[in-house]
């Protein structure tokens, strides 16, 4: 009876993990950032993008006051691999120039992807830092590797390459960042 309960528990955990992998967007990492006092939307449009850039993030356009106007919060998107392009990008040709320069500054490769974060003002470039291995504990079989490596990729905002290896009592998943 104890073994059956243990197997049911493992199945429930695996099912919950798979559900989280299918319902959680891999790139959306939105968080609040304290910004000090902000008087109005005009000031937020100036202050929030600057603060987000300092965090290597982009402003979502949302902000709110807390603490009776003595403090405001800017909502930022901290997607890993996206870096400020140094201003607005109007087209693919401009993106190629700015994003390749941005990639060079960070010793990375431009993925060819970019997006506007604040229309007419700011854009970010998607950069890749290559393949790396991450320790995920001990993996017993391919089924467990599918669960652990996909979960690790989700946590690290990366993509699992499908490769894994075990060395001693530790297993490693190969992630493309």
C-alpha cells in the first residue's frame, strides 16, 4: 500500500510539472520594480524605461503608486537574453546594425529576433550566449530527463537541446541560452 501511495504521489508531481510546462509562457518574466515617487504618467514614461534599462529589462508600460504617493512601482519584463538596443528600431535593416553591435558588446550572438518595447522610443534585441550544461541532480532514465531538463530550461529561460548526461551521482542537461 505504501509503494502504491508513493507511485501515485510521483505521478501527481510529474503531471503537475508537465501542466506547468504547458501553461507557463517560457519568456514572460514580469516583476515589479520600486521606482521612488512618480507624480504622473508623463513622469513614468521617462523614469520607468530608464530604471528598467539599468536592470537589463524593458518596461511593460504599466506602473502604479503605493505608500500614499511616496513610492511608485514600474512593471518590468526581465526576459533573459533580451538587451536594450540603445533606442528605437524602425525596421529589420536598422535592427541588424544595432542588434549586432549590442551582441558584440555582450560577447554574444544576435538571434535575428528583436521587438519594440516602447513604440517610437525603445527596442530590445534577443541575444544567445551559446550552449551550457546545468546540474539537475541525478537522472535515472529518459522519462525523468524529459521532466527535469524541461523544468530546468523553464527556470533558466532557455531551451533544452534534448541532450543530457550523468557523471557519478549528478546529471547535467544541455541548455541553449
